[in-house]
């Protein structure tokens, strides 16, 4: 029997960025994607697709930051890893940046139209099926004093409600951000939160495939 293939599509919190570091990454026994793989065992295959600074649809204009538009890469990513049984997506934090000037309601609409709908409607090229989708609400985000995430905290307080409603409307699975704490930079998950997220996902995935 072939393992159940799970694509984890996200930003630096999927990549495993260590809070407050200079682009250091949590190890295989620390970041949530690998912890989840360990917990699920050989009947599942976890595919890591986390990218630092990945947005929903915004283009990062900083030098060396090309290719961060999550929507533009989504279909090639889905097709690259085809067949996919389940997509776990946790995206939206980078869209909170002041430079992109979006309300949380706009972020929700973009997430629904460009990410959720694209995943659910991308039929496998080699089998007659579509991927299931598990949405994870991004953690609460806050500005660290630099002004980059000014106003982000108030917006991110609505992630659970808005993403939860999107999941309900699209008949998707959903995990809230309760208990997922960020570290010193107020954006990236702590080591403990990586462990908690892996546990939350393990429980939900076991329920899906029981």
C-alpha cells in the first residue's frame, strides 16, 4: 500500500525559522513537519514546502526576495508532488506586513480565492481525485518595534474566526492557533509551539484517516 502523501505548504513557520535568529532553522527533531512525520510513521509521507517570506499573492520587492508569491508557485508545487492526498496550509502572516497594506478581511478573501479554491480544484494529473485540505490558522503576530508588522496583532486576532469560516464554507478541515506562541521576534513559533502544532495535526490527521 502506498503511503498517504501530505503536502505542507507554508511560510517560514513551516520552514522552521528559529525566532530571533539570523535565518537559522529548527532541526529534524524540532520543527513541526518532521515531528509530524515521526508521529505518523511509515504509512504517511510528509512533503515539506515551507518558504521564508512566502505571501498569499503579494510580491516582495526586496533584493533577493523573488519568488515569494504563494499563489504563483502553488499550481507548479501541487503538480510537482502529484499525487497528493492532503494539503496542510498555514499562510497569511507575511500578508500582515505594513508594506502590503491589507485588512484581515482582505487577507481572508485572498486566501479563500487564490489558495483554498486553487488547491481544492486542482485535479490530479495521474488519478481521478482532488486533494483534501486542512487549514491551520497562523499564530498571532505582533510588531517587534521595527514597524514592519505595525497593526498586525489586532488583525491576527481574527485569524481563527475568518479562516475557520473559510474552512467551513469549503468543507475543509481546520485547526485553530490556540496555544501556538511565538518567540522573541513575535512572528516565529517557539520550539514548544512546533511540538504542539505537530500534536494538533497528528490528532486531526488520525481522525481524517481513521
